[in-house]
C-alpha cells in the first residue's frame, strides 16, 4: 500500500477465479484471500493445449490448501469453463458455499501456436471454446445474481496477441481479441446495474507459457532483457484492484508489462471527411491524413459515441429525442 491509500478489502465477498490452480490465477487467489475474500479456486487441471485427458484436481486443491494454511477461506472447483453447464456449476459452487458472488476473474486459458499454415480450424475452435466460451459461461452464470444485487465485477483476460498481434499466435490471438470484444459489450450492458467490466493484458510465466522455447513466438530480445518482471505477482495487484469495489472504471484494458501498468485503448484518427462518397483515388490522395495520428484522434466510449464524435466534427445536430 502506497501513498496513504485506504486498504482494499474483500471481507464478506465471494470471488470466482478460473484457471487458479497455478501461475497468474494462483497469484490472484492468494492475494484476494489474504484480503478477506472467499475464493472459489477453479481449475480443470488439464493440458495447456486443451487436449482432453490427464485432468487433475491436484492443482486447485494445492492452492486451496495454501489459502487455508494462511488463514483464508477457499473451496476448490474442477469444472470446465468450456461449456455453459461448467460455467453454471462454477458459479453454483460459490453460491452453495458462500451464498453470493461478487466478482469473477476469467483467467482460464489454453494455448496453441505455430505458423498460420500449420494451425487448423480445430486449433482455433479449441481456443475459442476456452477463452471466449469460458469467459462467456462464467459471466453468463454470474450475471443474474450480480444484476439482482446491483453490484458485480467481471475481470477478463485478453492479450497483446489479440490486441497487437504475433505471427505465431493466429488462433490464440483471435480468441483473445474476441474476449476484448465480449468485455466491451458486457461493460455497456452491465454498467446500469452496477456490474463493471474490465480486461487485463498480463505478461507472465505460467504453466501455459513455461514450455515455449526461445524464438517460437518470434525473436524478442526485449522480453529476454526483463525476465524478473514475468513473475505473476506483478499482475496480482491489478487483478485484485479490478475485482474490488475500489474500482469504479469500466471498459478498460490494462497492460502489465515489465513492471509498467498502463491503459490500452482504441483511438480513431480525425482523418479526412467530405460530403460526397470517396472514390479510391480520393482515398489515395488523402491517405496520409487518414492515417495521421498526430493531427488529432478520438477515443470513443462505445460505438454510439463514435457517431457523436463524428457528428460534432461534421457540425451535424442530432434529432430531438421523442
């Protein structure tokens, strides 16, 4: 705690963390439990590529044991996030054990990577099922309970692979990009009901990434220069804050990398505008202006806000509301 800020507490709250049997999820679970939260430690204990077989309860059990040994409260759950039945069971576990659900950190993930021509539609569908389907399933199950109590926090996990791209992560990046889209839409739907939605872009070593060999995701000498910052502890504080009542932001994407935490956003350049349709030659002639992010840009709050921004730029007055 720095700067005299009030300590953030989860006393009386129940928090579900998926994929919490190791790595990032474990770090989140330990920190939130330390702050008084009652934690559902969900982990299927399966293979990091999502191929069925070899599932184990040991991962979740070990984290629960750690929390209880430190005086915290936690229960283990082994359901898969990749089906609505699994998502329902995970939230039911919180309700049955703790009587409520206040926050969900959708952290569970799998990874498949390689050259685009070597990846298959099956690879894509497997990752979509866990990352997007898994985020959807637990959020969907928690939603009516959060809506009824007028409060909730949904924390999603996207990735620079989805927001920025990597030549070897076509399937993984597509899934993580879809998680970002899900967060933005649920942020709009949830805010009127006190359900705030944000997303993280963590960079950490975990069971999912530990076996990736140097160069398999492209040569990155910059990451090799900062190995000390890949401890999941660096992201634990962000997950804790976003899942807490202290967080009043929504629609946010936050990148934790190399000890630096910053908001990521989608900005749209002021570009070129005219009152007649642009043909290809006009676009070519104005291409520099269209791409000029130094000449001005806007950060729309949502898709409706982009209409407002352009209308104001064009001097258009909207019709009066009925």
